[in-house]
C-alpha cells in the first residue's frame, strides 16, 4: 500500500518568519558589503586594509559567505513563492523582481565607471548592453560589476525549478527534484562538461537544495528523508567550499580557516531551519521587512561606494569614511527601492501578464482558424469527397430512378417495390442499414 504524501500544515506564524528571513537576508548583504569595502579594498584604500582595520578586516574576510547564505534563503523562498503558481506566473514574478533594479544598476555603474576613478575595470558599451539581459555569464562576456556573477547562478536555479512549476508543484515532485539535482551535481563535478556545469551549478546547488528541503519541512512537517537531504547538502557544501577558501583568502590577503567556514555554513543552514520550523520566537518587527526590501538594490549598487573611498581616502579618517560610505550605500539602495522598484515592478508585472494573455489568445485564435479551415459551409467538418461507383446496369433509364427527384427504388421484405422518402441527392451513399431504435427523448432527425 502506497502511503499518501504529507499533508499541508497551517502556518500561523508565516509573516513573522518571513520578516526574520528578510532580516537574515539583510545581514547577508552587509557581509558582502564589508568584504568588498574592508577585506578586498586594497586598491580602493591605497594600502593594506588589515593595517587600517585590524579586527574588522579579520571578520570581513569571511563576508563572502553572505552569498552562500543568500542561496540557502533563496531555495526556501522560491519554493514557497512558486507553490500553486503556473509557469507563466512564476516567470512574471521572477522577471519583475529581478530586472527593474538591475537595469538601473547596469546603467548607473557603466556611467559612473566612465566618469570617476575606481579600482573596477571600465566596461565597453557593447558589454554593458549585453549585461542588460543578465546573460553575460552564459556567453562569457565581461560583467559591468563583478557581483553580477551570482545572478546567473540564481537564474539557473529558476530555470531548473521551472520544470517543477511546469508540471505542478507538489511534495513528491519537489522531493524528486532535490534528489535528482543532488545526484546530477555529484556526477557533473566529474563530467567536466562546461555546458552541464553552467546550468547545474554543482558548486552551489547544495545551498538551494538545502533551502528547498527546509521549506518542505516547514510546510509538511519534518521527516528523515527531508533531514537527510538537508544533511547531505550541508556536507557537500562544506566539502565543495575548499577551493573557494583558498581563492577568497588570496583576495583578502590572509589565510582563512576551514573550521570557521564550515561552522558558518552550518550556522546558515540551522538559522534558516530554526526560522522556518519556528524554533525561534516569532518576530514581527516592521523594520526587518524594510531592511529585506533594501537587500537586492544594496547588493547591486554597493561597489559604487569604492569611488568615494578612492576620492577621499587621503583627506578623511578611514573609520569615518567607511561609516559614511556604508550609510551612503544604504541611502542609494533605499532610493532605488523607492523610486525604481516600487513603481516599475508592478508595471512590468502587468505588462508581462498582458503579454501572456495575448499569447494565449493568439494560440486560441490560431486553433480556431485551423478548425474553420477544415470545416464545411455550416461550420461542421467537411465530409470527404467520394467518387460514385460504376453503375453495374448501364442500360437503366433515368425514369427508373425518378428523374430529378433523387428517388431510388427500394424493395420491401415481401419483394414488392416501394418508393423511399424523397431526399435531395447526396451522391453515392453507403449501402442502407437498418435504422437504430431511437432512445427515449432523442430526436431521430438529428441522429447521424
């Protein structure tokens, strides 16, 4: 006997938990900001940042892990938001969320890099235009801002999860998705196929899969299978991060500790699980939702803050300059959210929805036109033209069949000739069959 899938658990504290996740996303964004301003800002500050900010530099050197925290939260949130949606609704939701702020960030960053001194490379116009599509990594084009690399990772996750949305999001399908992506990621690491790696993202898939499994526990309850998926994802993440530890330590100019990184990754998984499963007190602070709204524009635009650091590093105290630039990036993020995201996201959502409505209408019109093309004058399907058989008795006269009447001679059971009811001549017809008895209430004149 096959047991039914787990049933949905009502979640009265969902709003509070979402607010907590918003706050956690904001913390992840600040980690990335500090990593770029303090840990890797040698070119911006003109000297080693660890000499300017000894203790903060040590902490900020692990700030790059904020991206991994983003990915765990994204797996949780995307699975939650896709539930019960069609593929079109899922596409509209993701596109309207990602592109408005991103388009502005690409344009402003391109202009700023051409006008002001910055440690970042100046993009070409051709590369900047391609960046507007968010497909620069897919075609190996230069990024306007180095932080955009994570956007392709997110897009690939959306594309893969769209397969589940297309079929309809259910517990079993999402679990199957997690298992298949885990297995495929393991084999992709050894396949060394750039196309496979481009879409499966084996180095980062474990974070998304862990977040998705945590949401399933939030929605349907905990079980050994889901905890097993989370555990395998966590262990994979701790192992696969080794190469990044070396690379990021090189950027920060210090040796990073694997135990510290492993502990932080474990904390990320546990924090998201604790929030989703209600292990922590429900938080309904409105400022957390506001902070969460600033996360995406802050991530996209924060490296613009390197320009004022370059301009004022010789005349302003480093701590004061760091604080001012950090506050300034938050203000810029709020401006982008208030005057770009809030008006343009609903507008883009409406336009995309209308486009899908028009697409469905066009598809329906095309189907109707195709049906009419194969129909007769009355709208019914035209009967195939049949060639009448050769007359076995060519000596018959026209009078034998009633000239101009369409009558054909019929013979009764007794052998006497009888005249059939006069009907318009319809050419050759199949041989006469005995009429079927009419069912009660059926008009035999309409029976084929």
